[in-house]
C-alpha cells in the first residue's frame, strides 16, 4: 500500500487545520464521504466480502458505523491502509474528498486538469495498441473491443463480461502474462480499494502508457505520476449533497452525471490534446495548469 500511503502523506502536508467528516454513506455500488469543507469524495464499495459484518468475528474490521461523523478526516482517511476492504473504501473516499479540498485551496500541484474529458479520450489509444484493462470497466470495453490490436480484461469475475466479451477475460492468476505484453494498461480506480496496485504497476512497466479511470480515481497527481500513471480520469463533484443521496440510494456511476462531471489530470508529456490544438493554432480547451486553482466542487 505504498502508493496510497504516499497519497495520504502528501495530503497531510496540505492541511494546517483538519477538516472533519460531516457525512458518510456506504452504498451498494459506491461509498461517499463529505468533509467539513463541503467537498465530497467517492470510492468503489467492495461487494465480494468473504464474511458479512453482522458476525462478531468480522464486525471489528468494519467501519465504526454510527461513530464516523465528526471524526477528523485524516484519521478516517487512514482507513485506506486497512486490511479490511470495506474500511479501505471509506478511506479512499475520504482521501478523494481531501484531495478536492486541497486542490480548491492550493491549486493542482502537478499536471494539467482537463474538464469534461474522460480517460479514454485523453489517452488517444491507436489501432496498433495492445490494451489490458484491469477491472471490468464496461464503457471502455465497449469502445475498444474490435478497435485495437489486442484487448484483454483482468477481473476476478468472468461473469462481469457479456457473453460476446468472454474471450477477452483473463483471470488474475494470469495477470503478469498479459500485463508484460501490453502497450497500454487501464486500471480501474477500484484497484485502490481491492489492493495490489503496486504489484500491477511493477509488472506493467514496459507499457508506453498507464491510465487510471473511474469515479474512485483521485485527481491528486503527485504520488500517481511518481509511480508511472500518466493519466488520472476521475470526476469533479459539482453537487456533493446530490451525490451523497445518489450513493445512499444505491446509485451506480451511471447516475453521477447530474451531480459530477468527468475530468482528467494528465502528465504534460502525455497531454496529446494540447499538442493537437496547439498545432492547429487553437487555445487548449478546458485546461487548468498546476499554477491555477480548481473548484472544490461543493
């Protein structure tokens, strides 16, 4: 969990005060946390738990339900390092809320923020690319299947893919085999909750581009750029209260569009849209440099 620990440490340095957790919802598909700055972050809710939290044996590993509001946000964020997947979801969602607050206060520390752009558009994958997606990220599978040289999907559940997509499936036990051959790797942000991201990054070093995408993906670049991810495709929350309601009522990411918008933070060396627009003599659209400030999305 070195990457997540670095993310937490990086954020600690950006707060002289300490926001508190003001609301928290653990939904069927996503977990959402609001902090006292008004910022909201989300994370994938793990659904493949080996035990239920109603049992005394496992209840100790679950978040302290009923006692999470009013807790210091950085304490709750430390759940991201827990051995419990459900606690990690709460921690990652809190880290995302803190990241939004830090960008709102201090601006983006590195990279370029492009609004209304998803990670797949930012990556500009070519027909010659051999692509591996870690996690059954359905929208990307639909867009890439049949349009690249090779497409493989690593996921614990073969059933996450449609019958016509079954040939794309690779079990986690064979992850190293396909990751070593990939030119582009797309990690679902859920890997931060499920664990093992450092090993996956180490195995995929030969890829020309590594991307993280989905609502769980942070828009806080430094530790992720450092570990070789060049595009972070997540969301900017526009209406935190609405997003909390959607998550609490069992909404999936498809329902987020009324409360959030897609956004990417890109390593400038991989900001292909800027190069294309500059070559055409246009002003790059939706750009926010590391010296500018982003809205906290309250």
